[in-house]
C-alpha cells in the first residue's frame, strides 16, 4: 500500500507498506525505485547503514527497529529494517506491518503529538 502526505510546502512523505505489484510499478515509474532498493528495504537481514543511491539520486538510511510484538514472531528475529529514501522534495519510507509504527511516530512528531505525550 502507498499513501502520501504533505509534510511541508516543500516535502511529500510517501509511505510504502508491504507494496503490491501495482505499487512497485508505480514506485519504479514515479521515483525510479529499483529492484535492488526494494530488496534492501524488505530483507530482514539487511545491514543498517546510510548511503547515497545514485540510481534515484537520493540518500538512503536503513536501520533495524524492534518490531511490533503483536504482529510477528519476535523469538525468531525481534528486528526488521525500516528504510528511508530522501532528497529535498521527497521522503519515501518503506515499512512492513511489523514496523509501520515508525511512520505513526513520524506523523505524530509532525503533528506535535509525540512531543506532547513525552512532556506529560
């Protein structure tokens, strides 16, 4: 599924969660996303790192995050990658159902809700 939201006048968030074949086609057409990037984004053994991706002319940050225990087998592997691609106009975040809470936290921060929750 792909959802978009305007983060600011200059930046659009594209939230990619467990993409369908149609979604993948759209990402390839709209942003030039490669199969290699998709493999990075959804490989549970992918190494956390940051790099510049020449194929899409964007920075890429991959990090492991603790997964939502209600949605996965945490005994086998308690982490999954969350991948961010960004330039000056776009922030593309790749997540799975177990890591989609990262998007929720990002949006709560944008809306000031996380800061309010932390201060109480």
